[in-house]
C-alpha cells in the first residue's frame, strides 16, 4: 500500500522585513545576507499571530475542501510551544471544528519534529488504511536582536494530510536516522529567543547528514544520482546548498553549479523570502518545489534531509504522484507571499519586543492583518483566539 502526503498547505505571516532594512540597521553589507547566507526577507509574526493561528490558517484550506472529515490523528510539531501542558493542536482542533474522535498531541525535537510527526502519521495510516492524519508543523524562529542568527529569523506553518494512495507524494519506507546529544542550538523554558552556537550548528547539520545518508544508502543501495530533486531543512538557503555540495564531495559525485541549481533551486524559493520556519522548513521546501517547478515532476524521486538541532537527523525519499498538480494550493501560496506588507526597522523592533503579558490580567491585542484566525488576547492566563472570516 502506498502511503504519503495527500495535500500540503502553507501559511506565513502577512508581514516581513527586507534584509536590506536589517543590514542598514546593523551596518552590515547586505550581500552578506542576500549572497552569503542566501536570504532576502524574513517573515515576522504580528502580536496577534502565533503557532496556533498559523497552523490553523495553514489547515483551513483543507477544512474548506472537506479534507479533514476522516482525520483521526492530529500531530502538531513545533519548537515554539505556547503552553507547557496543553498541545497547540488542541486549539487548532477547536478552531477548525474537527471531529471529537481524534487523537491530538504536540511533538518537539527542534526542527526535526515535523518529520517525526510525518513518520508517526504514516504508521497510523498503515494500521488504519481508511483513516487520515493531519500533520501540522509550525514555528516562529526568534533570535536576539543584533545576534548572528537574527537575519535567519522567519515564521510559518505547513499542514499536511497523510493518507493511503496519496495524491501528492508517496513516502518510501526506507529511512536513515541519527541521534546524538549535542548543544548546537537550544531554548530553555525561561527564554523566548533561541541560543545557538552558530558555526558549530552548521558542522553538526552536515555531520548528521553524512551519517543519515550512510545508513539510507546502506539500506537502499541508491546513490545520489538516483534522485531528481532534494528538499533539505533550510535554516537559510545557503546551508542547504553547502550541505549538498559537501555530501557530493564526500561521495565523490560530480556536481556543477547548474546541476546544484536544478536539484535544489525550486525548493529554496519560498524559504528565501519567509526565513527559517524550523519544524516546517523542509516541508515549506516541498511546497515550494511542487508549486514552482516548471517541469512535470510526476514519477520523480525527491530526497529529503530533515535536521533538528540537539540533534536528530533523517534522510528519506518520496515519489511524486501522477495528477499532483490538480491538488496543489500553489495559487493561494503565491497570493499570500505577494501580498505581504513590508515593515520598517522600527515597526519590526516594536513587534519583536511586544511580548505576551504574563500577569494574569485581561489583555486585548491590536488587530493586524492575519489569516482566518487571530490570537485576540489573553485573560487570566488563558489564550483567546477568534475567527476573522
Ligand atoms: N558578501 C558576500 N558574502 C559575505 C559577505 C559579503 N559582504 N560577508 C560575509 N559573507 C559570507 C561569509 O563569507 C559566509 O560565507 P561562508 O560560510 O561561505 O564563508 C556567510 O556570508 C556568512 O557569514 P559569517 O559566517 O560571517 O556569518 P555569521 O557568523 O555572522 O553568521 C551563522 C552565520 C553562524 C550561521 C548565523 O546565521 C547563525 O547563527 N544562524 C543560526 C543558526 C543556524 O541557522 N544554524 C544552521 C544549522 S542548525 C539548524 O539547521 C537548525 C536550525 O534551524 C537553527
């Protein structure tokens, strides 16, 4: 039985900062951002947007299309949890008025948890072939103002329907995965910004890729030349390119600039203008590839490398299904990305410093442009959400 991703829907904030604005504020040559790390813009969530509103907004299109009726498992993967106890997915379940017969849980392992959720969902469908699972991965990537990670910030969520006989991408069963206890990036419970040993994190990312690939290749006998495209975890687009170059060098596979471009470029387009979406990033890459590739991807094999600091990595593959174009939300994604509002530096800093009040009082948040749901306020420590449409 084929199991995999049946639909994919992406949402990000309606606000962004151009990295030229950040470069001016930090007195940095903008080419360090545009070329050096390969990022142009970073998505910034306004005070009334969080992982719940972004996740629910990503899944809203699926609900509108009646795709959530047979869902009995909702997995929400995130690094940016908003509650130590209640799963973000339970709020989403409520906002989308999903069936009560549903298992809902939140998963965490930095940027890797979206892949853990996908693989668990596949296991659920294998056991319950008529049922579906909804996987949501969503994050707000936040680093300290003025820190090296600042330019890689971003936000977004991806909602994926996982089913038997998927219409988009069959996920193949073999996987190479690797865990090692390291401190390259982490966020203690008392902090809202991540801590990161930046250069070290890029080295661990690549080491984990080599280890995951080694296992994967051992299991499948496949070589890099058996793949038509790759989707990497994208903390910044240059990281994905460098990782692929390194993997090719290690395996002595020839790789010219044009080849690198054709293997990766379409998967990098959305991330370059949204920034890091942590657990969602690799799936933003998949949406970007499926939506924007000019060639027909039917039957093409995609290699996926998922990485979560701390660290866990996984290499696996998927095969694009016939007719996939008919079930994409590419036009919606394009409209969303084209209609965002640019922030000035001062607006960015004000939003960054807004902070969710922690005094247990009654607070109503200013209304910004959001998707169909917004985080309207907080009352006696309870988050309040409202439907905008
Ligand atoms: N024109 C062109 N290129 C320029 C330039 C200019 N004027 N100035 C600098 N550059 C280049 C540099 O040469 C460098 O390229 P190389 O790596 O090829 O040498 C690149 O721009 C970046 O410059 P620096 O190395 O000086 O940048 P930095 O040290 O200030 O920051 C970083 C880089 C450490 C990765 C930082 O962005 C960071 O901390 N990011 C957050 C952590 C991260 O994303 N890690 C990735 C792996 S971990 C992971 O994947 C999990 C996750 O999502 C966080």
